[in-house]
C-alpha cells in the first residue's frame, strides 16, 4: 500500500518541477501514470527470510502513454521515489544504447535538477563494449613502455594475420588507455574500431581472468560494474537486461528481487528476448577451433594437478568433431542447401521444428558431446585458477592459457546451446522451436553451413526469469495496444500468465479531431497488384503534395523497390523536392529537410519502416503523412515461418492472429509521426483499399487516433 510519506514525496517533487520550469503544465495523463507506477511498486511483496515471494504480477503495470504525455518524467520520478522509499535499485531499460545515453545525458539530469530529488545514476553496458586491458597489452607493449610485441603472444585468437594498420591502431588504443586519455569504453574512443579488431581486445565472461587478472584494478568493465553497486539508478538497455536475466539475474545488473524496473520502448522487448535465447554456429568454423583446441588443452594439462580433466576434454572434442563431420556428410548432397545463381546462400527450414530421421542420431550425439566438452573445458579452466595460487612462477603462462581457454569455452557454449535446442522437445501444446540451416560460402570458397535454432516465443523465459523474480516493473511505450487491446503484448511477454498485472491506456493530450484528418481514397488498384498500385500512387502524389508550399511531407513505404519506382516516376517538379532514405545518411537527410523548409521550399521524405517509428518532425516539418501500404510483415524469416506453420497446424489463421495485430501497432506508430505537439496539424493519407474492402480494415481504422474522416 502506498504510504502518505510516499504520496507526499511524489507530490512535492512534481510540484517542484512545475515551479522551476516557466510554462510547465501538469498533465492529467502524466499524473495518472505517476500514480499507477507508485501504486504498483507499493504492492511489491517483500522477501521473508530466505524465501522468495510468490508473484503474480501484482507489482507490474503496463502503461501505454501516447506522445506528449511525458512518460520519462513520470517513470523517473515515481520510480526513484519508490525505489528509495522501499530500499530497491531502480533499473531503467531502453531499446538501444543511443536511448540509454539520452536518458543519462538529458532526461535524468533534467528531472533530478528540477525536482530536487537526490539520486545517483550510472550507465550499464555489456562486457563487449569495454576494452580488456590484459588482452590489449598482449597484442601491444606492456603498460609502461607501449612498444609492439613480436611475435604476437595471442596469435591463436587471430583468424587472419594482423595488418599493419590494425597493429598501429592497437598501439594508439594502448597509449590512450595507459595515459588515461580514454576510459576503455568503445563508444568513447575517438576512432572507429572495426568489429574484427575490437573482438581481439574485448572479452567475455569465459575468457576473463576475474580476480586473478593483473589488470583487474584498471579493467573498464569492472570499474563500471563496481560503480553500479554504488548508485541508486542503473540505466541499461534491453539486450543487457535480457542477457542478465538469462544468466539468472544479478550477474551484471542488480538482483531482480531487489530491483524496480522501468522498461521504456517495451513493444520491442519480446522480439529482443527471442534473439537473446537463440543460438547458432557454423560447421567448418567449429571444426577449425576444435582442431586448435588440442594445443591449448595440452599446455594446460602440464600445469594442472588433475590430468584426467584434459583427457576428458579432448575426448569430448573428438566426439564433437566426429559429429560435425557426419553432419557435413549429411548436408553436402541436400538439394535444399545447394547454392544457385538466384540463391547463393539457401536456407533449409526444418518443418515444424522436427529433425529428419537420418539426422536425429547425429544431433543426439552432438548434444551430448558438446555439453560434455563445455563441462570439461570449464573444469580445466577452474583447475588453472587453482594452479595459479600454487605456481607463482608460471602465473603469466597460466593467465594466457586462461584467456585462450575462455575463447574456446565461449564457442563450446554456443555449440552446446545450438544442439540442446535442436534436440529439445517443447511441452505438449507449446509452440515448436524454429530450426534451420543456411549454406555459407566465405571468401575462401569452401562451403560451410550455419546451424541455427531459436524459440518462436520468449514468453515463458520472460515470465520465469524476470517477471516472477522482479520486485516490480513498469512497461511503457507510446504504442502497446494492438487493435485496441493489450492481449498481444501480454501474450508475447508472458505477462498473460501473471493475472494480477495491471494495464493502463492513457489519454492523449492532443485534440486529434481538431488537429488532424484522415483520408483513405478509394484506390482502384490493390497493393497485391504491385505495378498497378505503384502507377496509381505516382498519379496521386502530385495531387496530394503541393510542390510549391513550404511544408514537410513524410511518405512511408513497405518496399524499397516501390519507393524507388515511385520516385523515378514522379514529375520533375515534385521529384526535386524528394529526399529518399538511403541516398544520404539519416542525420544529413533530416538536416537537408529542415534547411529546405527554412528556405521556404517544399520538402518530402520518402522512407521505409525505420522512419515510421521514433522520427520526430514537429510543426510544419511534417504536415502530411502518406502511407503507400498497410505495414503487413509477412513471415519470411525462419522464426516467423515456424510459428505460422504451428498456428496453421492447430487450425488457426496466422494472418489474423499475428500479421494483422502486429500491423495495427506499426500502423499506429506510422500515423503517430503526424501530431507531435499540441500545436501540430495535418493529414494522414493511406493509399491502401484493403482498409475499406476487408473486414480487418475496420478494426485497423478503429484503433487509429480519432482524426476527422474525409
């Protein structure tokens, strides 16, 4: 229950913001969001001794907050007050690192400075964003001299001979880090570092020497992680949040039991979670590193007391290599994987996620041998850590071996994850696991195969690994409902199984009836007839857009091909006003758009799906949004295809159950580009006759903002 002290604190800090900001107007929807979050967090059940509380979503609230509500202020203020009052950490998670940095550099300082709240905060990134000083110094000179080592002591980790420019950049990185001109955060380095090179100087949890590392005190990852223990608010991103949850929670971020979560852009969480729990590996690459493993384990065997661990690890590696060899023999003759001019890298999707009979035994053997290899390599690494305590004279060699072994453990973990998923049988009634194999032809010309497996839903993982453990959570975004309901989001995130979860749809602060209008012309051509539809759009656009008026228009397409064909077919006068996505970097294109408008010229942006979300063009920068088609995303990826097959096998219709609801969300997001402030105005035009002719069209229209209909 929310205490009077907590109510007073929230009210006091909210009023302080109003007093410190001239022109600030309290918004009813914002106050409702503040209250909903505070009340949800107040319902959090405390731990009783060592027992974890039984949670059923009572401290979780889903809030759809349309543009203009001021969501970040609401969740930052309510979250911070409640976390401090209840002795919890506040973890704020956004969809991307860019949004993380916006929270840290703009939103949080703003709220704290104007509200009078006292709270400390830090940015959390995954280990892979940070330099590993130990590995960098292995590739360059020691920390004091900065001279290049030759030969490279860690050459095993290079799958190509290091180029001079790469070694020179490593030298500059080492100098900048040693002299503290750089803190080891990849995003803060003043040069672009290619992924191939960065992978040589970052680390993962397997290769990390942890407390045994001679550079532990200056390690950027540990410095950053230690800082997280000292602050009140941790700003994360969805990928890091999900990675931490998959490891049980509390590994990188604070433990869920002690945490209130504010998850912004929550509509992206479910798909990111599916990616997090997927796994893949390439057959020939795995055979390559398995072949290299013998030398590393052999050197480790000489330093550890339990020699049998090395023998067992190599036996398991032999089993993996034999299994992969058998797999390659099975895949080589398959017509489904034979490259062609039209399909140089074909994909074979295993129907309903079921392994062919002739592959089942090989898969089962790989599942056992890969799991055994991972277990034995981890045991060898633990034995090395133990040996380091007793053999100070060999510490340098042991440290290097530990780092190399971590390289192999990470790959063994991926190998084991793939084959565990390939052999898994979901519970009765649950959707299958998507399984597919893609032919890869690297520059060497030697054919390889990428073996992939992924759950088609992350609902169970999210429910068990996050929601049932968390002290409390708010999930928010401008668009969370589909066809007017939260059902799709609740199903995809697993919250449908936590019956006490509260859902709140806030009213928009905008007067859509006054500010905007919706026009759905009676198009003759169906979007299914692409040439005719494109031709009709070319005819209509000059009538819809005034090339002489200094106003902004956004035209959104679902196909790059149609976007280009429409542009090519426009009259010269209108085509000269168009800026096409991809022709310029996004920031440059938007700057050009604003420059044209400032010069009293018309400006039209042609964009694809990525311009339908997150693009902010207030005022006359966008007075018309035109959609060429409804944003249906037909499942052409293996995960989506497997889910569709499963729905069909149960007598369902994947188009109605998945495609239309997801299109509803995308349509609302695209339409939302028009009205960004209380003074904006304009028109939404949708050039798709299915809105008027198909039964689902009425549902899609009903879910849109209540614009005036033309």
